[in-house]
C-alpha cells in the first residue's frame, strides 16, 4: 500500500471525503479539476501510477498534516513501465532488478502491473529469448552470505505457501509470498555464495516465482501471472535446470488454455516437450505431452490429442519416485487422469471422460479446487449426454465445495457450467441449482 493510500486509511476517509477536503482548502487560492476528474486523480496518485504536482501536492500535505516525504510525494516516487517483468532478460542482474520492480509494484497494487492485459506475444518472445538467446550471470556483490540453511528456509516457506494456496485458494496468501520473495529472497541473490548454493538459490527462486504466478493466475490477475512465469523461466535457466524451465512453460500453456487460447497453448507445450525431451526428466516430458494433448483436444483435433496422450502415458510410467525432482511431488496418477479426462470431455467423448473422472472422484487430497474441477467436468459430461438432472447434481457438488475458497479460477469454472445449464432453465433441477449458484457466485 502506498503511503498516500495509508494516510487516507488512517484518517478513515473515503476518496470523496478527501476530494471535499482538497476543494475546501483550495477555496479562494487554487482552481482545481472537477470532482469527477479529482477522484480519478486521487486513484492514480494512490496507486503510484501518477505523481501529484502542485497545487495538489501541497494541498495533500495540508489535508493530512504530513510532510511530502511522509506521503511519498518527495519527487522520488517510483515509476514503472506497463511491460515490467514481461521481458526475458539475458543479464541476470537486469532480471533481478525486474523482479524487484515487479514485486514492489505488485505489493503496492500498482495498476500498471496488476491490471494489465494478458499478452500472448510477450510469452512467445520470452520463449525465443530463452531458447536462442545468451544468458549472462553479472550480479554485483552487495554483501552478506548465503548458506544451505537459507536455502532450506526458502524451500520450507515455499512449501508452506503452496499448501495454503492448494487448500484455501490463490488469494489467501499471495501477497505474503510476494513480500517474502522481495524482502527475504531478492537480497540473497546479490550475496556471496559458493557455486552449489548459488544453483540451489536460483532454483528455489524460480520455484517461488512460478508459485506466485500460479497464485496470480488463480485470482484472474493474468497479466501479473505471466510476468512471474517469465521471471521463473529466467531463474530456472540461471540454475541450469532446463527441465524446470520446461515445466514453467506448461504453466503458461495451462493459463493460455484457461483463457481459451489453445493455439498459443499448443506452441508453448510443444516447445516444452522439445526442451524437456533433451533433459530426460520423465515428469517434465509427461507434463509437456499432457498439455500438448489438452491443446489439441481444445481445438477438436482427436488424432493429435490421442498421439500426445500416448506419448504422455509412456513417459508417465517411467517416472521414478526416488529420482524425480522435488518440485514434481504433486504429480501422480490422479493428475494424469484428470488431464486425460478433460481431453475426452473437450472432444465430446463422454464414455471415456466419465471413466477417467470416476477413477479420481474421491482422490482430491483435501483440495477444494480439485473437487470443484472434477465435479464440473462430470457435470459437463452429463450435460453432453442429455442428463440435465445428473448434471445439476454434479454442479451442485462443485458449488458446495467452493465455500470459503479464494479462487477466482474455480469461480469461473462454476460460472461456465452455470451458463451452460441456463439453456435448460425450464427444468426444476436447473432452477434450484441456479438459485443456489446466484447466491454463492454473487458473494
């Protein structure tokens, strides 16, 4: 939160009350903008999007009884470009600086990064720079040291954030993770460290960036999510972990599918498959093939989907629990079956889809998002088969799992099935479901 926003909160004022105070103080001294313009200016000042110039700067100080520096109006207010964090930086020093900017402006709620548009071309450019560009490790030493204990702390904190995210949704602790990344992790990047610890540090940073990206994605902050995914890609490369870098690309593909960009998701998944195949890490190859199948299915390409699923199945059975990377602990049969089931739903193959989701109906590991997703997919299957009452029953089960979950992504799954059921609104089961859905989704 910016100091200017904090000052208004401390006063307990609304923006309209602040505008009134500024107009009162300016009476007979300054001509101010109209009330509507003034309210827009206040929003821009408080988000850090614009600087307050005189006479507004002096009037703000007078209204709050504080000095300009205390309000962040000392003339050194940070500026940020709307493309902050979107570029894959060859220089690791510049990448760290980009991540610092991104976390800082994310934390203050700067609209330039929190409300930007999702830009598929930016991810394509990042992939090309990752694949064909050069990487330079040129970090300056700013003092301090990093030990194995520091790495263990980072991994533990990331695991904690991940557990909270999976249980309660992306909005539950996202800003805590952002602040930890900025305040605890970024200073370590510039500290003295031996080569082994440095690789572990960059790897842990990449994993945390990717998690924060998922949290942003889960809350529908899609532009913000892609920025953190790009940073995760860069630090995975700095760690020399191309398998994890490929895994980050599949996260980008997942987001593209959710945003109904299967063409873009397919390109990302295919790049991930090519890159992961060269690493020999079975779980990374499996994930890439799975999303390739998902993208083919979303485009109605059954042959492409089937071939990709067969590739995924072959490598899935090669995953060795003892040798698999620590970051892949969530990968198992339930996740594989869920992805395969979604492919069959998208292709309209209801028998195969029902069989897949029936296998994992009770294997959700206490995660509400998984329960919602599986139930929504079964509701889609029932609707494709013409069983509206059964579809409503599954949709109601999904709805009941959403209570207390801070996940915009799950909310959107519920909205979509609700919209599909609305075409059968003459049936009593649909009317009952819609009534319950309206109450929950409005909240």
